[in-house]
């Protein structure tokens, strides 16, 4: 297969095997550098090792959008045989278990309108499901504008806000008195066990040692007991062995933390991209759980972040129920899942999603009353689609 498709204008191409994806690495690298929103997990040096370690799954495909010979869009997708419980075929953004909740496709900033125009007019599937994207991003705006311009049905199928750390806002200034008192108490309690020392992986640091220490620390806690720590699975170990050295070589792996009496107490691993960074993994020694080492370490991570050069912001990249970051980082960024109907049954399915949601809640209320349950029901707070200004 030629590295690039021939022809001018906007061209959509589908590639599914790893060898054909490797052929476009130079174009892929250029796209990531010019992307409207950074998405490290979909860059070649992170995605290819993930596909090799975890497998692609049946029907996996990467949809490439070329704009006058330049790679302008990259969408890793996997098929869904049932779309939100309905018997409708769809394509959904591909992700693996170590990506957490960031699935923004790579879209070249200056070509975003052409990219989504081509994608939405293609016969790829009756519907598309875009996993978690920042709702304030240029990629999200370009998607919604293209959908509205074509009169396609769309819906925000899930939404939540998560903590983000910004260089221009020091969250420590917004700690209340209770947080300050607890922090002093936890710090003193930790200090009673030995010297607490801030640590940071240096550009010429011993990556192999730092990686091994992190893996041991993570495996020593509940993740190790449940078998979800990176050290517990061969495919996870292969993935880390591939991406950590490459991220470190590129200057995009940031690891900070605390040592207690000369031994690792807590570690925070981040992957940088564009002007920002994503939290990748965190771990702390649960032996000292009564001292809240995770929060103490995160407060020091804020200090290190503000005192050293680096990304302008760090996304916590966590699920909505995570409270540790919420107690320390005070800024928030909202993420959405978006469904778009492209044709036929896909259009009908997406148009029906609001009604299906209302029906689901109505049935849940009936069941709630029939079982004599007390107290208010929890309801999804999903915003209705709104046209962009």
C-alpha cells in the first residue's frame, strides 16, 4: 500500500493492520504536532504499542482523513453491534484500559472543518459514538458545527467534569481552614516515620529504576491484590516497557512524588502533549493510609508543577467518582460522549435517545416506588445538545 493515497481534495482511507499504520508514521507525527487538541494516547508511539500489547479486536479500523495529500484526521474506531441497546450498527472510538477517559481524535487544527465534513458524509456506519472529549476543545466545536451544518441528529450521551491543574491558578490559595489543618496533621504524622523528601525524575535520571519503583509501589496496594496493577499482567508490562522509554526520550514523561525515609511513598506519572499533560498513573504506599499520603503528595506535586517549567496544565484524567484530585485541584474541565446519526437506522436511533432516556428514568421511578425505597433517586445529569454560538 502506498504511504499516501494519490489525488487532491479530501480523501478518507481505512487501515486496520499495524504494518500499514507504521508506513504513515512520519505523517502521523506531523499530524500530532499540528493537532487542534493534544491526544497522546493516539500518537503513534503510544497507540502502536497498545495495539501490539492488547490486540485490536474484531473489526478494528483506523479512519484516516487526508486533505490535499496531508494527513489531517486520525480516528481509531471499533464496531458496535448494538448502539445504546438498539440493534443498530455503529462505530465507536477505540480505547484500552490504560487510557482512562481521554479519547479525543487527532485532527489537524487548520483542517478540522474539512476533516469532519468528510467523516460525516462517509458511508462508514449508520452511527458514530465519540468517547470522552473535552467539551471546550476546538475538536469538539468542529464536530458539532459540522453536525449542525448537515442537520444530523446528535446527542450528548454522557457528561461529567473532572479536576484540572492550571499554571495560572494555584489551588493551594483556595484551601479552606479544614483542609489546611488536616494537611498539617498528615504531614506531621508522616514526618514522625522519617524524613519526607520531594523527588522528581530528572532528564538524565535512571528511568529503569524509577519505573521499577513505581511498578512495585502500585502492586503493593489494592491494585496488586485485585490484579489490576501494571506489574500483574504481561500485556501491561510490555506496554509500559515500550512507551515509558519513548516518552522519556521525547521529554514527555514527568514523574514526581515523595520519598519517606529514603523509600518511595508516592508517585505521580504524567504524559505531556501540546501545551498540557495527562495524568497516566498514580500510586502510594498504603501502609501509611491514615496519613493520607496521596493527598499530601498531590499538594507537593502542585508545588513542583508551579515551581518548574513544563506543561501549562495537567488533566487529572480520572473518573467522576475520584475525590482525591477534587480536594486538591480546584479547576474543572467538562468532558462529553457524543453520538451522531449518519444515515438510515443510525439517524432514527440517535433521534430516539432522549426518549429512551426518559423512558428508562420513568421505569426506574416506578420500580423505586414498587420496592418501597426511600430517598431521592440518582439521575444522570446529561446536558441537551445546544447549538454553538
